[in-house]
């Protein structure tokens, strides 16, 4: 049997939050400060650096940061805690890590931390790989699962916490809940943590001789092959243990929130997720997120070092707390009795009791009371006619009954209030489910619509070359093209709503973008807020991800509107500013021309304490249900990631003014359309085109054929592989869609590349969950596109026009 292991990475949350590579580097910084005095220097905060391995979408990392901060505060430490995120899972390359080292060295050159705390294996491995970084500063590591990696850390400087998943306890708990299990299938990834967990599973196999262990490892299989094995090989008597596979043998990078639901869907057996903390994916169970507890353990060791102890004197600790949390819905689905679970086992998503079940005692007490009351009243009415002398006693009883009735009415009102709260909660849940369904529907519609628009726009372009100017036919074709381009804008809005758009950096005209949003911004402001624009055309152009400038402006306008409870004035200015060397050094900007955007309001303003925290994620001063606390944090992240800067000037009762600096981009010149000479230069080049939409495949073949290319068309991955293996001539380029039934574009490129080594690849897509494999130097063409864009895309993929001609 093959040794098995579980991934050591934590899940990515919804989020997904936005981290982009600027100059091949993105390091997001979050500040947090404590208020208690530190043992070493009561008057000056102790500078502590918490270095995370991955990014802010990891719920585990956020919980660890919270635990570290709480532990330092509870220990009486007065600290200035800074958190840095390497994002090493998505950018593991040496070039990126070298730049990360340079950035961290520059950030902390003048004010180095007094102690460094690392979270997860990649951060520890990073410090060990760059020993000159933070030289001489003690280090506390945590979340490390690779014992061999922990053993490499020199003890004179390093101490910490080793996170140990008790695989034997997990398997024993699973068998106790489901004794009929005879085979356990475990998936692992192609990385260091995957190898470590495979070794741990190999160690525990001998403890369970009644079980058969099967390994589906990303080190030897692609993720697509793993899913196919699960579909074909699993039965209801099996048990699947899945880890967040980050990479497979094909080099495909996977997000846990995307990969794990696919494993659950493919499996015919219940699935337990290790090192994962989202139970709303159809999972039977998962390991509970213990990040806060783990962070407190790291903080306790850091406090000992701050108190004067040497790292060598602080023993390494092992955190083996990895309990399972079960989903009550999946327990019912697989017929598992909760009584078989270990005592005190955590079970989530139990069905809420009915109104009668929750209030049965009160209801029967009320019924009994009413019955008793009715009997007493009936007896009194009969006795009134017989005994006049009982009138006083009857009056006393009547008053007592009145008091009892009031008490009963209060109970009824309490029950009605509770029912209203429950109904509101159910309504919120239905709304969230509806919005999620609408998002999926919008993304799917936009995907299919982009293919249709590409065909429509492409054939319009071909017709325009054949119809004379000034004729009614040409005007009709131009109207069709114009309507198609407007529909293309609609699909981009749908993709933005469903978070499926391909986000690549573009050059944005600042004033043009603001003018284009003016009507929408005025609707956001409403009748009570006056929007005033003061725009200077010299503000120029900036380089941002598509839609990010609009996102910045909307968040700032909404923030200003909400600050003016009784109406007011919201002013937006745009101008150009040259930042000299002195100002650049003081403000953290690059010297040169910048676009400056100022958004000012006449609202309630902020005090110093609020102004110091407004860019922290999840911090908000708005009431419940009026804000998530992510708007200004998102603005701050986008601006700083693109080399910019944001400042706020505000005081209570004086409104607020946000000023943004963004580096100007050099104006981009429009390129001429392909000439006849350029078209003839392509003669003899053979392009293998893979596209599942027949109409779009026909258009692409026609455009490339008229440009002098030889085109081989394939409707999917299997047909593309067959053509690549049987075609007798040379293939010069593979042009493939990304999202297709069966194999996606990345898998097709890998399979064809095995048959045709060195074959250039160009991608096209209008919708995808994962475009990381198409980033960098790999060409990517967004749908819908013009024929000229297609030709330019193909030529870029093949090389310069001069090189094509010479070949």
C-alpha cells in the first residue's frame, strides 16, 4: 500500500480577497496594536512581526493571528503587532521569494522587530532559506507539520509549536461512527506537506489491519485523474479522507474551496476533510479549526522570550488537538447514529426544533391554566345565584385571575417575539441562498453568451470588410456590431456580479472612468446628497485590474453617503501631481507623475481612534446589517498593491476627505490593423484550435484561414489529442478555450504538450474560476473578441512578425 498524507494548508475563504502580483510581488500588511504594558519597556511598545505563509483568505491564518494577539494582550505585553502574508502557495518560485526577502528587509530596516513569529511550514522554510533576514532576532514558529523542517531550525535562535494531526485518532473516530467501513481512500497533494502526511498514514496502517488503505496522490496523478478514480472506484462502503490539494503532477494550482467540493461530488462514499474548516460542502466531517488556541500557544512562548528566556531554553511543544466536527445533515444521509460518535463530539447543522417542540411545556401549562380558570369561573357563576354572601370572595378570585391573565399575555408576547426572530433568520437564509443561486446562474449565462457574442461580432467584422461605406447594408451591420458590443458590456457586469470575470491589468483613463460612472454614483448618493465633480483631464491614465477603479470610487462614495445621515455635499476631484524624490521617500511612493483622486464629504467625521483603524478588515462603525467593514480595507489593498497611497483627513463634526495617489501609466498607442503583407507572412503556419462551440470554431477557422494560416479544428480534448498524434506535419501553435466539457484548456495543453514538446500555447476564455495558469507570459484572449484581436493574439503567441517572416 502507498503511504498517505494530508495537506498542511488551510482553506481559502470567500472569498476570495484580492491579492495581485505587482512586479512579481504582493505582500499585504495588516497592523494591529495592543494596549497593555510590556514587561521589558513599559513606555515603548515591543515590535512583534507575525509572518504568515499564505494569504488573508485563510480562515486558519486569521484565527492564528487573533489568538496570538489575544495571548500577548492577556500576558500583559504592550506590543506593536505587524502581520505579513507571503502568499507562498500561489507564488512559490525563487524569484518571488527573493523579492519578498528584499521587501521585508526594506520595511524593517530602520525599525526591526524584537521577535518574529511564523505561521505554517512555508514561512519557517522562508526564514531558514534567508538566514541574513532578521539576523540575530529570536523566532517562534507555529503551525509546522513537517518535523524534518522543524529539526533544521537552529535552537539557539528558534523555538515553537509543532502541529501534529493524530491520524490514528481521526481513523479511530471515523470507524467508531461507521463500523461498516472496509476501505479508506486518501487524497494528497504534490508538495512537502503531502509527503509528510503520506508518511503519517503509512505509520498508522498497521494499527488497523481490518482496513484497506488506497492512495490517490497528486504526486503521481493529475487532479482530473483523481476525480475520475473517485467516480469509477468508490462505493457506499468506502470512506474518503481528502486534504486540500494545492498542486498536482501536472502543475495545476487548486483552491481548496474549489477542489474539495469536486471531490465530494465525484465520490460515492462519505468524505472527511483534514486541515479544512468549511462544513458547508457536503462533507461528513472535518478537523475543527483550532487556530485561536494554536495562536495562544505561540504567544505564550513569545512572552517567555520577551521576558528574557533564550530560545534554546524554551522547549519545542506539540499541539495534537485535531478533533472532528460532524455535519448532522450528512450523518442522516449516510444513516449514521449520533450515539456512535465519541462523547462530546461536535455536531453542526442540527435541524431547529418546531415551535411546539421548543415550547411544549409552556403551551401545556397555559392550556392547563385556562382549563382550571374555566372551571373556577363556571363554579363561581353557579354559586353567585345561590349564595350572595360569596360576592366578596368572588371579587378576590376575579382579581387574582386578572393578574394571572396578564402573566399569560406576557408569556404569549414573548413567544410571538421569539417566533418573529426565527422567521427573520429563515428569511435571511433564503435570501443568501437565492443570491448564491443567482450568482451561479449569471456566471453560466455570461459564459455561454460570450461565445455567442464572439460569433456575432466576428462575422460583423467580416461583413464590414465586404460592404461598401454609406450603404444601408453597412449601416445595418454596424448597428448589429454596436448592439453586440453593448451586450458584451452586460456580460462583463454579470461576470463581475458572480465573481467569475478574468481580471487582468488594463490601462484606465481616470477622468473617463469617473464620467462613465457619474449617473450611477448620483443614484447611490440619492436625493439628499449633492455630488460635485471637479475633474482635470491631465489626471491621465493608471494601470489597475479591470473594474478596480470603479470599485474604489463606489466604496468611497458609499462610505461618504453613509456618513451624511441628514444629507450634505460629496465632492470628487481628479488632478495630476508630480511626486519628487523627497516626497516619494516620505510617502512610500515612486517619484514621477501620479493621478490624484480626492473624495470629500460633509458628514459626521471621525475621531483619532476611529481614523487609526478605518482600513482594518471587518472594522466598522455602522450598525448591524449596514456594513461588513471590508469596503475601505479593499480600497486600501488595491491602492497599495499598485504602488499607490491613501490618506484621510477628518475630525468629529467636520466631515472626512480621502486622498489617493496612483502612479500614472504611459499612454498606449493604438496599433494598426493587420495589412495584406502581414497576412501573407503567416502562410504555412498550422494552428490547432480547440473550441467546444461549433459556430465559434467555424468563425476562428475562417478568420485564421483568410489570414494565411492552416487550421486544424477540434471540439474537445480527446479530438485535439487525436489530431496531435496523427497529424503528419508540424504544429506551430495550440489555441484552446479554457472552460469546456471534459478536459479544460490547461489539461488539453498538458496532454498535447506530451505529444508535441515545446508547442506554443495560447488561451481564450470569457469565464473561469482559475486563471493563474494563464498569467505571466502565457497569452490569454478574452471573449468576446474582434477578428483583429484574434489575429494579434495568435501572432503574439507565435512570436514577433519579423521572426515569423524569417522562419
